[in-house]
């Protein structure tokens, strides 16, 4: 237990919102956290459990002093003053653009090689997700990535929405860190309880993580913001009517807004798929364990549409749980 009676620390992010940064952050200053808060029980959560309510997770691990999950989609259903939450969020436009470019170049930082599995059909050939992104045009690739990322984005938005009443919450984004690294790190240190001197020391120690100082050639492999077509891809997403419809609510929950730029007349996303995803949002926020115990699920009329998303929550960290919808997109565009 935490000896200074402070609420336990909960750290959460997601793929393409800061998972690499949070890992590096804890590698460099985790020992300071442990000493400052006298942490005796630190738990690294599993991506398999990412959709379970936070109360169930904390109970399962018998109330740890610090809980970290790099695939954080937990509904925050605990008392407002019972935890301190550091949560990474990102605008859907930047999230999808970043994921598309990163996965197109083969996700070089990923140890689980989910995007090399040849589980898609494209022009009568069995291909991997990486091969899909490199064989289709950018509009189709962005649409595929928007569909693939949808559960991760709405899961992150769920955290943001349900944590809004917490007494101790700090929500940050990669863009915030890029714009003012020192001030954003200061907010994180304040949440933990470091004083001004300790905060200055930590910020100095973490300067190596400040990518605003790095030249384009020095960027880590997981960073894509300086890619030549980044801005063009973001404009495509920002002005797309179906992308706006799909992610407007999630963006609002995370504290973001879409620009007021005119919407394009045609969308990169089929309206039928967007409608199905929005109508089935509850399925994508439900843990597979809950459905496994639900005897009536396979009798439901929607089960044929959604059962695969539950089955694939686990495999490859759930990156391809939207497989059937991505395949539907590819089949639609081939007609």
C-alpha cells in the first residue's frame, strides 16, 4: 500500500497515443516514482483485460499502489477521489494519420508481428495488413486504418468521458508535449506530487524525450509527423464527412474539435460501414470475457456481425479485431 495515504496512481495510454513515450518515461524516472510514493505494489496490466471496468481490475490485483496499462480502455467506475489518473489522448485525425503511416512502413517498433499475417483478400490474393496499405491508394488505406483504429479511439474516449469527475486527473496528448514539453511534464509531475525542485530535475533528465528539439532525420521509427504527406493526409481526414460522423463524439469526449473546413462531397468511408460501427459501439467497449459468459449472445441478431470482434480482442493484442469490416471495405472498393 502507499504509505503516504495518497490515492493509487493509474497510468494509461494506447497504441499511437504515447505508449512508447510512457514506457521510456517510466524507464527513466520510474525509480523516482517508487521512492517518492513509496510504492510497494506496481502492476503492469495486460492488453487482454483492457476493456474491463477499472474497479474490477483494481480488485483483481488486490488494490495496487500503481497500475499501468499501455492498452488502456477501462471504464472509470471508481470514486472520484480514489485514484490519480494520468491518461494520454489524441485527436482522431492525428491518431489515424499516424497509425496509417506507421503501419504502412511495417510497424518497425512492434514486437508482435500482427500486421504480417496474411489474413486479408485483395484481388484474389491472400495479403497482410501491411501489404494492403502498400497496395491500395492512400484514401482506401486511410479508410482501412480509420476502421481498424475505431475500437481503440472510442475506448480511449470512454476513459476520458468516465474519468471527467475524478478529483485527480491529468489528460495529455503527444501534440501537447511537442508544443511545450516542459510545461506538460510539469503537469504530470504535479499530479504525482513532485515539488518544484524535483520537477525541474526530472524535466532536465527527460529532455532526451523532447522530440520538438530533434531534426527530422533523428525521429524515432514510431514517429511519423514529419512524413512528407502528413499534412495532406490530415486534410483528407479533417474534411471527410463520414470520418467526421464516425469520430466526432469520441473527439469531443477527449476534449478535441474538428476544424470548420468545408466537408468533401464524397467520403473515403462507405456510409453503410460507418452506420454499422456507430450502431455497434457498445460491442466494441465490452470485454470478451463478458460475452463469453453471455449465453444469449449467439442468439442475438447482431451476433453474426460482431462475434469476430470479440474473438480477435486477444490475438495480436487485438489490432485486427476489425478484420471483417476492413475486408468488407476492400470488397466494396473492388466492385
